[in-house]
């Protein structure tokens, strides 16, 4: 009896670790199985939102972000995160393999053309049902959610020859300015000052570079809201200056991202060889000549054969890192938690950002795999993140202006590349004062 009791104890002592280890093994196996078989909940998604896959994985799209390529875990309960999660899985070259069809023939492009033909993309309430608080959201957020699957809008006023026109040379710098139909005065002031089209020398002299300006507009007319009918004036302006791009969507704050996306599309078609792009608002002042000097000093161009080529990862501005979405519903930048969870990627904020034409082409491609986001500069940050490109901060981009007592002193502009914000009148005065490069104070 005594012996068998002893045996029982030994047996227990031996078995216990075995049982524990086997539990652990089962747990690990189940975890691995869950991770591999995991697929995001696919509610009834309208098909047109999800770009249809395998053929669109060109080499250029298979970029390598600095962070993990995709997340197995989904930030549940936020619409944007969920949609992006689906897109990430659709376009993950490891999961999908390598498509062999060339770019431009992808399903997406075909789809784009179809949409162009049939005209308007209709609002769709499919997403709304995934946001429990949809009905309590501010109108602009609701409007955004209802049409965030639409990103192809017809161009109503185009300038296909802007970059190949009379000079028959590709511009060195293209200034793409977001403006609104009614802001005639801002546009004219920009044309007469820092956005003057033509050959321009940097402050330090030397070579002359071709600069072109184009204004990015969307609709603000009698059909899209209580707007006065300015169409005749706009037509006249466009035929005089040939620098207006107008797209067929409602010009609202949350629709500004569309201007970036559609501008990249336009650029890839009509101005793909431009070296640098300044993208900004129509209430900023830019020291264009200082900007030209800056490009030449930072060495963002390399010789390729006997041609200069700009780097395809160069983007600079007033960089904001680790920003959180604003959760106060009554503010301009409000983003509800049911729409987006997490921090924002580093982005170049405010009135203006500079990047190379080569990077713009990459942005055009990658933006197809990034769900639209209502704040345009954050969206640019998201696309850059996807490309594994970090924006560079430059203290000369003063999106929060100079200290009040310095604004009137030309010398305070010594190191400034961009300053926000200036009225058309102030632009003219400042331009005159800064004809001589400002000295340090
Ligand atoms: C993917 O396919 C393209 C041609 O379709 C090829 O040039 C490229 O090398 C492939 N990439 C990989 C990782 O196999
Ligand atoms: C953006 O434009 C589209 C097309 O005009 C419109 O349906 C939608 O409501 C607009 N979105 C916002 C947020 O205003």
C-alpha cells in the first residue's frame, strides 16, 4: 500500500508539468491558427469601394513602410481603420502574390474610366450603418462618410497644355494653389506676386528657372449651395490666365483631400516631368526666389546621365508629429472615434508643403490604396507613411505666422520660405518690400 501511494505521488509530480506544457502547446497552436485564418469582418461592402486586387500589385506599389506592413489586429469600431484594414489586405504583395499585368491596365483604371463615362458617383449610406453614432454627427462628417467611396470626379475646366505650352519646357517648379471660386482677388494677387508664372531667378542670382502656377478649384455654384452665380466671371478668368483647374465636386473643407488626389492624377497625365511642386493655400505668402535657392542648396537633385533628376522621397514643410485627432464635435477638425482611432502619422501642416514631382507620382499610385480621410494634410501624411517616406521639417514654413511685432519688418523674413496668413493687399505690399533679399535683423 505504502509503496503504491509513493508511486502515485511521483506520478503526479511527473504528470503535472507535462499537462501544463501540453496546455501551453495547445494555446500556442490555437493562437497561430487564429492569426493565420483571421480575416476582417466583411460586412456588405459596396463592391466599387474595394479595388479588385491581384493584377494591381506592380513593383512600384509594393513599397516597404518603416512600420509593419499590415496589422493582423484591427482597430475595431472605427470606420476608416476598418476600411484601410481591408485595403491593406487586398494590396499586400505577400498575401496576394505578384501580379504580372502592367500598370494602367489594372481593374481600377478600367473602373475609373467607366465611372468617368457614367458621370456622378452617388452617395451611399452603406458605411453609415457601421457607425452607431452616425445620426448624431455634424453634417460635414455625415456628408464625408456618405461619399468617401467616390474619388473620380470629372474635370470641368482643364489646362492640358500648362506644362507643355508655349515654352515647350517642363517647369522647374509648379505651384498648385487650393482656392475657391469666389477668391478672385487672392488669385490675382498671387499671380502678380509670389505665384507669377515665367522664368525666375533665385535670390542668389544664377540660373533662371521656369515657374508655373495653377489653381485647384471645385464647384461652388447655384447647384451646390446658396452661392452667387460666378460662372461667367470664372470662365473669363480661366480664358485669360489659363491657370484654373475645376472639378465636379462640392468645394467644402472635408472635400479638400479630393483636390490633392485629383491633382496627382492630373499631374501624372499632363505634367509628370515637373521637378518640384509647391502645394498650398491661397492665403499664404511664399518667398518663391528663396525657395528656388533652397532647392539648389539642399542637393535634392542628382545627375542621371546628362539630365537632372529630383529625388523621389523629398517632402518638406512645417512637420507635425504625434498629433491626435480632435474629438470636440464643434471644431473645424473634428474626427469622431467611430471614424478614426489612433494617432496621426507625421504630416506637413497648414498652408503649404513642397515635394518633388517624382514623389507626387508615387503619391498618386499609393493614394489608391489609402482610404480617403477628411483632413487633407493628414491624408498626405498617411500616403507618405505608406510609402515609407518621412516629411522633413523646415523652420522657414511659418504656418502660425511671425510674432506680431515682427510682421512689418522686412528683415524678419530673412529665413522665411512661407508665411500664413496674408490678405491680397498684404501680399502686394510684402512682395514690393522683399524685392531686395532681406538682411538679418
Ligand atoms: C513582380 O512582377 C514584376 C513584373 O510583372 C517584376 O518585374 C518584379 O520583379 C516582380 N517582383 C517580385 C518580387 O517578384
Ligand atoms: C464632396 O463632394 C461630393 C460631390 O459633390 C458631395 O456629394 C459630398 O457631399 C461632398 N462632401 C463633403 C464632406 O462636403
